[in-house]
């Protein structure tokens, strides 16, 4: 079974994907990691993320091992990592170079320790439209900009990353703008996606909502 969870930054995709992956024993692919890895690699090498040609080279050279190494850097999840990821992910050549790596995972999904899994959950804004258009279930979750900025702010605080709410909100707005207006893979739900707003929902509400849909699908398959 392949499930995709798309939506804007800090809508709760990652949290939902991990709980569902655990509940259904599915491998989890957080696709934002591939763009964060390319972005951070460029940042660490003082490269200009706007330079598509150089960004493409970094994308072509990315492996799962290198991505997991980069993920240990505190800036992988910081605002710097997020901004660099957002810039490099707007380059069509970068997206093309990273597509196969993401799609191959659905053919042979594995858990973090390398053992094979029966299926996978993908989290990322084009996973239902581009990466896995044939997924069994596609969710598209969103929430208001303020709610998402507050969730991200609290996440930064819990990790000890120094910032303030206004900065996080401003960053969120500019990332949303860039992610939805870009020509390549703009943020939009797949036609057959189940779209819902989590602004007023707890993680339990969201989990239970998805559980019903997945169980129904499994019963009918
Ligand atoms: O989800 P996360 O915040 O880690 O994603 C970082 C950035 O990577 C996003 O802001 C977006 O620009 C980009 N991204 C993307 N396509 C995906 C996942 C992430 O363009 N499937």
C-alpha cells in the first residue's frame, strides 16, 4: 500500500505520516529531506542556491547515505535549511534529478534499519501528483498560515533553535508564496486527493479521520 500526504509547510504532514507509518507498519519517506539535503549541502559549500546548474549537480550526487549524514546537522531543520530547500526545490532540473530516487523507494520500501516493508507513506507536497500518482490513498492536509507558523515556532523552541514568532510567520508566508506560485510542481492537491483543514483538529482527530479512510480502503481491496 502506498499512501501520500501532501500539503503546505507545517500543516502536520510529518507527524501524521509517522503515526500512520507506525500504525500500519509502513516505511516512511519524508521527501522534504531530499530538498533540505541538497540545499544544506550547497549552503555548507557556500554555493548560491539560485544557481540551477550547480544545484542540479548536488541533486544528481545525492544518495540516501549522504542525505542521512546531512540530516544530523542542526541547520538541516532550521530556517536556513528550510529556505535553501525551498529555493533549490523550485529548479525543474533539481526536481527531475531527485524524482527517480523518490519513486524507486515505492518499488522497494525499507524501514530505517534497511528491512523491507509492505508499503510506504510519502510526505511531501508533490507526492500525490508527481512522485506517486498511482498511490492507493492521497491525503492533502492544510491549516491557516498563523496556525502553521505557531506549530513551526513551537517546534523550533523545543529544539532550542533561537527565533521569534514574527520571523517564523514571515518566513512561512514567503515560502508559501514561492511554493504555490512556482511553475514547477506548484503546491496543489491531486484530483483524487482527500483534502482537509487541520487548524481546529488535534493530532488524534487527524489520525482517527485518516484511520477510518485507510481501514475502509483496506476492507474493500
Ligand atoms: O517539508 P519540508 O519543510 O521539509 O520541505 C522543505 C522544502 O522542500 C519545502 O518548503 C518545499 O519547498 C520543498 N519540497 C518540495 N517538494 C516536496 C517536499 C518538499 O518542493 N515533495
